[in-house]
C-alpha cells in the first residue's frame, strides 16, 4: 500500500501497510526523531510473510505527519514535567489510527521512544493491544535506562542543516550508538538517512518529542497492572538506553519474556531480524492462545 495521510486525533499521520488486512494486525511505532521507514521495508515484508498485517507510521512531529508547535526547555520539561504534548497524546494518535484503519486491536511493537508510546497505549487503551513488544526502551523511571555521557552529548548536539550534513551526522551517530557486536552497514544507513531527509526532517519536532519523554512519569506500576503477553528486547551494549531499562520493563510486565541480545546496541542490525521475527510471532501466538482459552 502506498503512503497515506489520515486525519486522526486532530492531526495528520502518514502511514503505510504491508500484507493482507485479513492477517493479524501488527502496529509498529518508531522512536525519537525516527521515521516509519526506519522499520526497514525488508523487515516489514518478512513480517507480512509471517501472516501479519503490518502497519507503520510517522509519529507526530516526524516524517510526513503533522508538525506541531511550541518551543521547549528540556530542563523545565524534566523538572516541571511540562511539554507541548505527552506520550499519552502520542498513544492516543496510535489508537485513533487503528480506528481509521478499522482495526479493533493489534499486536503492538515499539522501539526506543516508540516502546514508551506502545507501553502507554497498552496502559491507556488496554483493549486495543493484543500483545506488546518493547524494544530498547524503558519504564520512565529516571534511575534506569540512563544514557552514557557520550550518547547524551550526541543526542543534544546542534542539528545539521544540509542534506549532506544530515547524512554524515546520522552515520556518525549510529556508529557510536549502534551494535558493536555486529558489522556496521554504512550503505544501508546512508540510504536510510537520504530517504529520511528527502521525506522531511524536523529538528523542532525532535525537541518536542524529547520533552514528551523527559516529562513523563514512571510507568512501572501501571505496567504491573497489565496482563498482556509481552516481549522485551534489549541490547546488552546499548549506550543510549541502558539495558537496565529493558530489565525494569520486563520486571513490570507480568506476562513478559526478556530477550537480552549480546552485542546489540541502540539499533536493529539485519543479523538479528530472524531472532526478532521469531520473537514477535511467538508473542502473538502466545496472546492468541490466551484469548482462545479465556
């Protein structure tokens, strides 16, 4: 399906699907400053081949979705917990997109900030989430999942202006925060960066999304109340969201399985895709077995 713009929750979301609507829906939510194309086309096609109806979309303030307004102060967002919008607003976007697509509930997977949005979707709209997969994310507890000093410096660096600078910057960033246990695929990263720049980059949106993250409260106890089958995937070498964030998420979710991937950083190298696909299929199967037994 080609990219489509949907008017939902008072904004516009750009989305795209893979596979048949007759298959089990899988909603994929990307992270901070990341566009839906960061769920690689080939990975989405592999999931569609496993009989998932894959839905990926640009979060608000990313890619071709609505650009929001409002200047932010990250120190104030952190201390006063105030931001132009919240993770709950972003989770409401996801629920509204499912409504637009006629999907009553879906298996939901989120990466990094997308994992936070996915967790919030399960908390705020539990009937919409058949299973939950949280990848390289955390619970919002400020004492777990903390970035390394080097990763935080890169996160807060001045945004590049030109296409060439953006591409070079993204390559440098993912060399630093990516997976040391796997080969770095520079051509793939450059192609992703070029596509992202051409679709539209939004430095102000990155700041507003980051404000939504740092102003959020700890979700541990709310996650503890969920009974959704879940998978938590985290890299053992993640410098941006320390593996303690994944471990805390797994402790919070009563029906979770934790998969700590050796040598994985804050990305999804192609070599781990088969492992990830197997985990998503097994988690969806577990959820559907639970539903049949209920």
